[in-house]
C-alpha cells in the first residue's frame, strides 16, 4: 500500500516553532520521509517553557511521523554533513530569518551548486529582497503590521490580535502548495528551484472583506466587532444566550421570515421589515429585539431551533468544546499517540485528506509515530544515507557536531 | 516563455464568494486555464450589494486572469454541456454545500464516470460524511464553532471574530495543495480523484497555541487579548503610543536588557528583573512601566528605536496603511488592472511566487486580465472546447441555458 502521493520524497526539515514544522507535517502526512534537523540543543519549540520528556506539547503535536536528527550547522563539519544529506534529498524546508539562513550557509546558491535537483522551500515573515527583509516576524508582529489587528475587535475597545496563529499556518499552507508546484516543475525540467512564502503575503488575501470596500471607496470600514465589514441586513453577528453566545444571520428575506416565525416576534415580522434594505435601516432596534429573544434561551437550544429552520447559525464554542469534539479524532485532525514517559499525546493531523481509496487516511491507516526524541534517528539516518557507523556518530557527538 | 507550472491544466471553477474563487486564483496565477462557470445570473459575490459594471469590487479582486462562462446546471441541457466540458478538463473546483452539489449533479460519481482523469476539488465548511455535513458554513459561523471566536478578544469583553476571513482562505490554500497532490497522483496512475478540504479542518491547526496547553493540562487558558496564550516574560503585547498602538516583545534576556537601555528606565533595568521568570512575576507592573514609556511617543518612533536595538516589534497598522503599502504592488499582491467603465481596479495576486527565473511573476510578467464580465467567454469557450458556433450559443442563451 502506498504511503501517499509523496512516498519517495525525502525532506530535510529545519523548521522551528509553527511555520516550518507545520509545513513538514503536511508533507509527512502525504507519505514524504521528513527528517527534522535540529541544533544539538533542540529547536526553540521543543524547549519552549518545558523540561518534560520529549519536549513541549506543541512540539509533540507538530512533529509526529518525522524522523529527527541533530546537527550543528554553524560548525564546518556539521555543514559538510548537511551538504552530504542534501545530495540525498529532494527538498529542504526552513523558516529561519533570511540573515540567519545566510549565516548557516543555507542558501539556494550553496544548495543548488551541490544538488541541482534539490528544492529549497523557505517560510519567511516578509519577502526576501523587500524592504522588510530581516525584520523579526512573529505571529503577533505580523498580525499587527498586516492590518489584521486593527480590523479585529470592537470599535470602542483597542485593536486585538486573533487568538489563533493564522500568520504561521497560512504561510505554511501556501508554502506546501509552492513545494508541490516546484516538484511538478522538476518532473518536467529535472531542476529544483527555490520557493518562498512570506507570512505577510499569505495574510493579505484574508483582508478581502475590508480591503475591497476600502479600495473601492477610499473609506476604511473600521473595526466592527462581530458585524460584517460592509453592513448588510440584520440580524447578523453574535447574540447572547443564557449560557454563552450564538452567531446567526439571515442572508435572504425567506430566512428572515423563517426566523421571525421561530422566535414568534410579531414586531420583527412586521411587513415594513420584509426587505433587507428596510431591515438595514433599523439595525440597532432589530439587534436588540433578537437579543431579547436569545437572552432567555440556552445557546444550544437556539442553534437547534434555527438549524431546523434552515437559518445559518453556530454556537460560539469554548476552546474545550472545540478541541474535545469527537469530530477531530474521527476526521484525523487529532491522532492519539503514546509518547515515552508522557502517556497519550494528541498529535495534529493534516486537513488535507485525499478521498481516493489509496489515501493514507483511510480507516486502516497506520497509527502515527510520535515526534522524534532529540537526536533519536542520528545513527539510523546517518547510517542509511551517508554510510556512517556507530563509532563515527559517537565521535561526531563527542565533538558537539550532532 | 512558460506561463507557469500549471500551463496546460484546464480548470472548471464553480467557485462562489471567497473559498472556491481564491483557490481558482491560486491556480490561475500558476498558468492554469481557469474557466469560471457561473449561473446565468452571476455568482453571489458578483452580485453582492452592487449594480456596478463587472460586479462587486471583491469579485473583481478574486477573479482576474480567469475566463468566464454562464451555464445553468439545473437544466438538463446545461448539465449535458457541463459534462462535455468535463471531458476536456483536468480539474473541477467548487465550493457548494454538499447537498447543493448533489442537486446540481456535481458529484465524483458523475464526473469520474464521464472522465476518469478529472479531479474534483471541493471546498466545504465541514467534512462530507461527518455529523456537520450540510450545515451552512460562512466565515462567521465557522469562526464560532471552531473555537476561534472564544479565544479572540479581551477577557473582560465578549468573544469576537477575527476581522479577516481566515476560514475561507485557509480552506482555499489547503485545497490548492490537495489539488497539486492529486495531479501528482494522476501523473503516476492516470486516474483523477476527489479531494476535499473543510474550512473547519483547515482552521484547527491554528488553534495550536491554545489547544496544546489545554490538551496538556486540561485547563483552558481563556481569552487573553494581546497577551500570549501561555504567558511568558513581559513585555509582550500591544502598548499605546500617542498616535496608535505598537506591538513588542523581548523573548531573550539580552533583548530585555537592550529594551531597558532604549527606554532608559532604571527601575525596569533592576538586576532583580534580569531573568524571564522574575519578570513574569511582575507582569502588571512591567506592562505599566513600558506603557508609561510608549504612551509619550509616536508609534513609528518607537518602532524605529526598537528595531535598531534588535527588539521584535511592529506598528499596529491601520487598514489603509496596510493596503496602501507599496510593498503590495512591488511584491505582486495587488495588481492594477483596467476594468471597463470602472477604471483601475486592484486585483489580488498570489502569495505563492516561485523564485525560479522562469516564474510568471518576474518583472516582465504579462499584466493581469480583468475578471470576466458575466458570460464574456461563452462563445469563445464553447467554440474552442465543444465546437459550437454563434448560432448555437445564441440558441442556448435564448433558452436560458447560458
């Protein structure tokens, strides 16, 4: 049985924190042999605020199904071993800052001179060669400079970042696509190339619903909380329940009529509110009437009634509800795996699950392998790819190279 | 000159609003021939709150470099023509709700029986076959049910959605990768397959910084505004300037020492605050001292000083600043194009810009073609692919099929 469309593709992943490692995860999920290369002390996320065996929980979530080796690229001997690994690789994935990558001699010039078939995939905060090259890019700062913080939150409160690390993951998902494009080109030309995706760039298209009215009219819609950036017809947004919040909207007049039936509010059902524009003019009043109805009801009861009536709605679920939803395990998004001295850890699966019968995600897919321990596959990988033996590897360890 | 790695790939895009059309945009940017198929009245986004020529501004942003035809798939004659187009296509991209796709006879069974090489790529809100199949999925409701709203905002205020439409774009970016995987499989097997990415699934990995502490400890970190989900050492977050906000952080002790130098605050520089854990215990006090310094300064002056000192920071830019940044045009993220009766419109470019010299994004790349007018390429496409002539197409138009 095929391990997936990327079976036979060997990846050297020098990812750190979320951006590079999540790209490595997407590759591993499709059957690539992902060899994670960490500095001898471990990558940042492995060490993040923890001394637990195997590393931080988020490291364990992002790095299952990879093999792991250590290598000090700053040392000449480490660099030399790295280049020998590049000879055997299809793809190098990294998300260093451009100047750090250069210092580590991890450049397209060096790699392609060594192996013209290799592809270098770089996750960046800002595009190489742009005026922002070299600025440190973390999720918080990218959310700020990209304009996303300014459009998130309530107009009467300060701007706020999205809780989720969208900058990293949007970057990784686009980088994964870029890698597949480069593999396709290589099938045709025999040559590798460098691909790069900047988080700032990957965030930009998601500004759409604010950028388009701004570009059209020159007027910034401003922060609107849970409203639509371009106000349509109410109700739209989040409404309070006795035990939480519910989101709902009535995009069509028919749905609005249905909504009025469900909540039995004769004033809302007034013929004067039958059209969207008419409702738009009485937004505040309608929102208050809707909240008057939702406020006395349980969140899930509201959702059940509205769903039955075909009205788009959803509970604002707590983190616990969202994470503990059995959907995540049944759809392969969370995969339980035993980690030495830690017990069961839930590692992350890929949202890309091919529906072909030969897909590795079918029911009899092999269970995940836990994230590698620090340097776990040093001997295995250096023996398999470079023909080194245990004595060689011990000597390298003694010299602090691995 | 090659138009890109997807030259020669013909796509039938039945996308609507953001999710499907953004995936089509990513494909067109790599040289695919993307034929957008709309119902004779135009897709939802084209008609959204506008009667301007060519459609809404966001439609124009998302649909450049595509050809456009109209076709009523609900009519038997429309379905028949669609199947003849499927004969000539490599890929069908759509983001209908599963039950709508079924009603339109737009299923893997129908398509693959017709053309075993075709790939069907479906953007969904929730995974087909899961308990949520068929629920309407819009950015607002997916942000709510995914747990993302609950972790966004300040703890003392209600949950709030991210202003940006991350659900749509994360779904599209992963779907693009899935399509490339299916093309790769097809190169090997000669057969197409169905790929699908649900927005809910594509959002899940971005919960990482909240999901990992919750899965490890069972404790939900709660909404934390602009703080880190797992509080590290301050300063971290957004601080007020005279004219806006600035984000900053000091991940290392050396950066903290540098920060104290820049702001010249002797109390912050106290030896008792030299370590991260010591600073963590005095978060509120440190945040207040830092704000005391930032509050008297202009946002961009703070950023300039901190950048020079190597401290990660960024301005919280307004939407206008983010969109008007010349970076967007120079990096190909916004591409000016003339649209009939509208003047210059800025269409969206792809964040995936291959750095190979043969890349279509090099300086002499052809200018974008504007989004198609409704049915603009009916005759061109039906003649080229199916051999119909003007009389045939006029007859189809008369019958309301195109």
